[in-house]
C-alpha cells in the first residue's frame, strides 16, 4: 500500500470499503479536493514537516490549521469516501 493511501486511512474515521489503487485514487481526489488540500495531503503522505508544507503552500499557521481541518472533514464526507473507495 502506498503512502497516500495510508495517509488517507489515518484521517478517515470509518472506512467500510478499501481505497482505490493510486492511479484511480488521484483523479477522484482531484475531483473532491482543492489543489491546496491535495498538495497538503501529499505533503502529509511524504511525511514532510508542517513548516515546509506551510512554506510550500504559502500559508500562515492559522490558514494551515484551517486547511488541515477542512481537508480531514472532506475526507470523512460520505460522497468523498464513495469516490475514493472501491
């Protein structure tokens, strides 16, 4: 299992079906997340330090925290789960 799938599984509270393989997962994520949210998720998957992700995405600490919360909330929405699961 790749790191993007592992990272998503960390943030989803209840996942009923397995996640799609990465080649199918990325287009589904692009449809459900903003570009910044997707870059943030990829940064987490690469285990980049929060500071370097913030600099890369040009975010201050408050915006980083806000974006992180929105991302986790979106990952837990039923429509998103359906789009990224098999």
